[in-house]
C-alpha cells in the first residue's frame, strides 16, 4: 500500500513543475509583448516628428514665394512691359518723324527752287521762312544778290518737281531726307531746259515745324 501512495504523489510534483513553467512562459510572453509595444511606440514617435516639421517647411517656402519670388516676378513683368511700351513708342515716333520730314522736304524743296520773274521777291522771301540756321543766311544772301536780280533782268522762270523722296534717318528732332529733283528753267523766249538732280536735305524740328538746315547736292 505504501508503494501506491508514493506513485500517486509523484505526478503531483510534475504538475507543479509544469504550472511553474507555464507561468514563466506566460510572464516571458507578456514581457516580450511589452517590449515590442515600447519599440513600436518609439518608432511611431520618430516617424511622427518629421511629419510635424513638414507644415513648418511648407509654411516657410510659402512665405518665400509670397514675399520674395512673386514681387520679383511682378517687377520683372512691369519692367518688361515698360520697356516694350517705350520701344513701341520710339518706333511709332520714328515712323511719324520720317513721314512728316519727308513731306516737309518735298514741299520745301519745290518752294526753294520755283519762281517767276514777276513774283520772285515774294516767292523766294516766303521760301526763306522754311529754313533755319546758317543755311537760311546763305540762301538769303544768294537770292538777294544773284537769283532775284537775274530773274528780273533776264526774265528767268523756274519750276521744280519732286518725283521721289526717301527718309535716310529720322528722330523726333532731326531728320535727313534724300530728295530727287526735276527742274525746268526758262530764260526769256528761249526753250525750257530740264535738269535732274538729287539733294541730301537735313531738317530740324523747330516748334512743330520741320525746317531745312542743310541742302547738299549729291
């Protein structure tokens, strides 16, 4: 009988050992789980920190764009528009100056070189009002000393026409025009004589009028 009791008590001790091992395993598992949770939380915190900085970085770049880049772009556009406007106005002013100076050169050339014996004083006197500077003085001396007396004495008449004229250069204050001239001169009862020539006419803007300052045959 004593042997049977001994055999019964041994399984009880084994059961206790198994229980202890199970407890230790459970505690180990809980510890591992706790450590794993701590690691996960740490990694989550590290991952979250850059995300928190991202809005700050975006806000910084937004301020740079708003306060530096955009004003610079706007200024560049304004300067570009101003330059294009100035260039457009300059081109337009040059075109207007060229057109008006060519017409003035044609009309003035005809007036300078056309006269009749009976009205030569009046005609060449009015022509002087189309001139300026030293050329006006030279023209006045030539007409008063030579042309007017000769036209009256020899009954000389002259008619000038301008078949073509072209702008060489033109600004708002000065222009150069190449003028092609045909002139028919009649002396007394003689047959008319025709001459063809070209003249480089320089004009200056005086007030709102183009006046000839130089008249050079070419």
